[in-house]
C-alpha cells in the first residue's frame, strides 16, 4: 500500500498511544481521507505478526465494500455472515457487520478490533464487549466523533489532518456550494432534537419540482451536462417523488431504502460504481450517509433538513469529497438550509479538525438565519454561496452593486464603471488571481505560473508583496488556465 505522509503519521501515533496505555482509540479523519487504507495497513502489519484482528462495519453492504478493498491488496480474510462463502473462522483477519455479531452467542477471539464509522456502531453490544474484554485493543474510525458515549469508552484521539489542509494538498476535492430553493421548516414539530419525520417529509414533498429544476439549472450552468449525483431525501416517499420527478425530465434516477433487499442494493451499488453507469442520480434517506464509496460523484443534493445533527450533515457533504481523475470540484446543491444552519460548526471542523473526544455540536440549538441573511449569503445571479469578505462571486464573477465601486454591470470579463469609463476593479482581479492560484494548487503547478497567467490576462504584474489565499476556480477561470497550458504546449512543439 502506498501511504500518504499523514496516513503514515497517523499509524505511528496510534501505535505510540497504544504503548502509552491507551487501548481504546479514535481515528478521526475527514471523509475520503483514507481511514480504510490506514486500518488496512495496520491489519496487514498485525497479520504479519500473527495477531488476530476483527474489522466491524455498520451494514452488510459495507462488509462487501471492505472485502473488495482487502482483495485488492491480496489480504487473506474470513467473513462472519450468514451463508457467506468466505466463512473461515481460522483466518487471522475477520470481517463482520455489527448486526451479525449481535446475533452470535460468542464474538470471535481477537487481539485488536477495528470499527468503521464508530459513531454509528457504538451500540450496547459493542460497548458491553469492550467493557468485558479490557485486554483487547480497539480503534474506532469516524469523520464525526460526536457520539455522546465515545468519551466514556475511548481515551485518545488521533486526528489525521484537517479538511482544509487535505484540499490544499490535493487529497480531497473542494466544494462549490449553491444555496437553492429551501424547504420551509418553520412550525415543524421536533422529536428527540430533530424534525418530526412524517411532518418533515410532507414539507419536503412540496418543493420536489424546485429541487429537480435547481439540479437542471446548476448542471447546465456549471458542468454543461448531468454528472454522477447523490441525493439525500427526507424519507422513502419523498425519495420516490424525487425519483419520479427526475425521471419525468429524462434524468435516470434510482432510490434505495431499508425496504429493498440486500441483493437489490448490491446490484444498484455495482451499477452506480461503473464510470459509465446508466444511473445518473442515486437517491437515499440514510443508507448513503456513511461509508458509501463513489469517488466520481461530482454533485450532491441536500434535500433533508436537520435541526441539530451536524454529524449527519458532515457525512452527507463528505460523499462528494473523494478525488477522481478529471474531478476539479464537487457541487453541493443545498435545498435543505443545512449549509447556513451549520456554517459556524462547519468552518471550525473544516479548518481546525478534531481536537477533543468531547463535543456538543450535535446538541447545540441552531439559530435559523433570517430571510435577509439567507439572501445575502448567496449570489443573486447563480445562487452560489457568496465568498466571505468578497465583492465578487467566485463561481460566475457577478459583482455586487456598491457605492464604493459604483459597479453597474459585468459583461464577460469587462466591468462597466460609472457607465462611462471601462476598467476592471482591483477586487475582481484579485479574486481572479486567487482562483488561478487555486487552479495551480489543484493541478500541482508552481504559483509563479499563476503570476505569469495574471500578467498575460491583465497586462500588469500582480503586486509581489501580496500573496492571497487560493480559491476554488470557477469554470471560466479553469477554462482560461487550460487555454494557457494548451498555448504553452503548442508553443513548445512549434519551437
């Protein structure tokens, strides 16, 4: 296995903490950071020493997914599952779903347990087993270690890296967020901290047509076509309505739910995993929240509002975070209001990562943004999330009308200024340069390349004493940068 530096460091830290007496540890890593790879490397090392390990998944379909990973690296293993052809209890490496283990009279005897998505697997059966077997080492992995019981059973956390760092290093895909038609949650009953399911689903069904039309508009404006998409619904009936609406527009959509057989879900997953799949939109309420591994997904639709569950929000957004050849960013289409509802907690997690096993982010009451705040948070032209402290939309280049600049209109790349003098405001050029830097970071080009492109485009050098933060490049900026690379390659061939 070719491990990245931060993955190797994570393994080293987990081993060090074991030596320091921490037998119960949390591996905290953003979705798509490679938690499975880290645990596989540790399982492989343990197997080479003759140490027995057990890998626990939340659902059967995730057992199948991890089995594929182990096969890829040639690891020999057994599976505890009814009628599984891989039932081989003598192997040092064993896989099982938490449901299967709960039905067994005795759990297999092992030296170390790895638990995938520990926030969803920390059930009474697992907690009892951990408590009754203090000699067994346990590593629980998750992107959201916010379960209220985690701190009672685990004593150490290894935080792989932050999302912002992994995006900057090219290990995660950046997001482009669109604040779309929102589901009205005002007046909804709350049960156990979340919106009452049946009432919420009825509200969600009212804007099914808007969700699909937003998808069509965003797909056309951003990609110029429909890309592989995951859509999160509020329930089975809501998902069914969405599926019918997508299909009525000629967009092939399929829903999977708890009502479907494992065989059907497996077939759908196998089809959706194909690069040229016939399924354009895969819809689910909860099944796709955790562990679903589809790296070429470029569009995620959030159509299920949460009142407090920041964990669920992060898990849903993370479905689009995996890198894939030709994938420069992932669109987040938010019809749920969740992005603005959780924006403070998201920014903290995105930039600072996990620093403690104790957290109240899933318990906090969230103040609903006002109608004015919601409108100000998005671009009035393309509905993209407005960049903080910026006068220009990083997606479409729209410029706010302000007294300071007196900008009237944006026409291509030339801005009308006072309706007389045509010039490009400094804010626009700075934003464009930041996106050029973002393109260079994504494609592993030196920053000096962005300076050269800036000089070529604006006929002036960018101030050398200012080095702005990179921004995710828009389609326009990406196309310009590509054109420069093509021109450079052509010039070299000609020379």
